[in-house]
């Protein structure tokens, strides 16, 4: 890690909100709830704050990433009973953290809309901030540096694993990767590209800073890859396009072993930002295991 990495990690703010709801009747919901939650939140934020809706859901330049995530929990079950609790996360990046009050109003308003195809009634039971070591009531933004560990494994040989928690949609040669694990150098490139794009539009736009960030990208030694990945071929129906759109990605776990310790802080950055396509729906989430 160099000065550009440290500067941007301290400058990059994020607000991770965890939302708990209780269903008022039994219902059926999709197994992956990211698309459902994304649409529901969009309707709710539009109803309470047009400006916030434009920032989060409006059409901007092709290279401008949306500064938020709506990420479902890991619970993929479809049948839910009355009074069961469910939770999901809404994450805001950079300047979008200033929209926190509007997000809270949207969550309150969203109770009127119901959830899922049947518009199942629910009550909002709790909204709290996710911090590196705890959940805390209220709105508490953090900076990216607070989520990074300073204790990289010592020694020339390091083993790490990446557990893909939601489908990962990354491209190689312009095509979605379906049958192989990205090597660690490719993975770092995806992270840096994502970090730079979010930072350019929502944190700080400095070509000099980003050029230095690329210079600081770690040069890895030799390493081995052990892949246990598969492609989850999901689709979602788009009311705008009136058609099913591809929504699948890689799932599973991949391990790396070798001279790779310097990659760990960068992988920790990607863990917070998600990588690949469809991140606003919660895709691209992974857990780093060191």
C-alpha cells in the first residue's frame, strides 16, 4: 500500500445500513431478492425525494457508476411465514452518503408498497449502521480505511480464499466469464477499475491520484489457483425491456496460494465495493478469507 491508496481509502466514505422487516402475513418471494428489493426501493425513493431518485436511479454517462448497493441477505428461501424477520443492506458511497435521511424516509414509505409480487405487507422493525466491529443504531458513515486490516500475513507464502456470496459478473475479452476462475491479477484489475470509477464521480476526481494508484498496484509473485466455481444462470424480468435479461454469474469459492500477501488490502477494498456488473442489485459480493 502506498500514499495514493491510503489517501483514497481515508477520503472514500461509505454508509452501510442494515434494514430489518417483519412480514405481516405468509408469502412467497424470489430466491435471490436483489431485483425485487432494487425495484421496491426505487419506487419508494422516487415517492419521497425526486432528487435522491435521480442521483441513485437516474440515467447518467455510460462510465458513471451508481453510488449505491441494495444487497439481499444470504437467505435464499422462498416460503416465508407470518411474523418472520428478514434483513437486507443498503450501502451508499461517497457524496451519496448525504442522502441518508431521504433513504430513511423511503424505507418508512416503502411499508405502504409491500414486498414481492403479492405486495406482502410488512413492518419496518429496525434500521442500523453496519460498522467494522458492530451494528449501531442510527446513521454512522465510515471511511473505507476503517474496513482494512493492517495485519497482512507474514512470510513469502500466503493462502487466501474468495467466497462468492452473490453472483459475480465479470468480463474477459468482452464476454461474461462462465467457466474459469479469474486469476488474482485480473481480480485486482476489476477492483481498481471499480474503485477508480466510483471515486471519480462520487469522491474525488484526480487523474494524478489515480495514475499513482495504478503504480501502487501490487506485483504478485508466483501463485497457484484452486477453483470450486460454477455459473449460476439466472434471469430477471425487466418491465422496461419487457423481456428476461441475463442476471447470472459465478458462484462458489476460489483459493490462491503463493507470493500474494500484498494483494490482501486491495481485496479488502473490493469486498466493500463489490465487483463486476449489476452491483446495484447486490451482485458482485464476496468474502475474503485470510
